[in-house]
C-alpha cells in the first residue's frame, strides 16, 4: 500500500454530511437544508454548535452537534474526516468577515482537500453537489498517498 499513488476510499450511498455556517450565513444554510430536506433526510447529518441546533429545530431533521466553531467544532469535524466519519461538507462561510477561529477554518479546508472530501462553500456549489448523481450512489474517492510522497521527499533529502 505504501507504493500505491492513491488510496481508495468508498463513500457509501448514505453520506455523513457536516453542516457548518458562520453567524451571518446561518439563516441561509437553514433555508438551504429546508429546501433540500427530502434528499438530506436520507443521510447522516452533523454540524457545529449553534448551526446544528438551529437546523435541527427549524427543519426537524436529526443533526449531531459538535462544539461551536470557535470552541473547536471545526477541528472536531476535521478529525472526523481523518477518521473516515465525514464524507461531505457544506460550509457556508462569510468571506468578508474575519473570524476568531480563521486558522481552524483553514485547517478544516486543508484536511478536506487532503482527504478528497467534497466541500461546498456557498449555496451554488451546495446545489450542484446535492443534485449530483453521486448523492444516491457509492463513490470511490482517490486520496493521494501522502505517506509515499513524504517517504519520497525524505529519500531525496538523504541523497543530497
């Protein structure tokens, strides 16, 4: 496995979806979830703090709540991605407002990219993802084998 360029992971038909929104985007994500309730009810939903609670209250969908973003919720979602327990992220973030936990947000976006996790940062992207044929099918993710990349870099360093 260390020699393989990619490691394959299967995202099952029933997705584990994380829902996250900055304060100024909470109403928008609630409306989006309500509009897509028929699709989302077939998947496992989780989210950060207040976002999870509000979505659950307003849509009556079950949403597992982690901590709020500033209290480590983004990092909790990131760790669930690493563990293989989050397949998909909807994160409505406010690009015009600085957040006290911006480093955590950047880390979450980075870990989603490392693990080839679909992530929507706005409504248009979320709409495209949720209406994809892959929402009701299994999907094979090809994650770059970073262990091989790191090993190769170490080999190169020791040659010089």
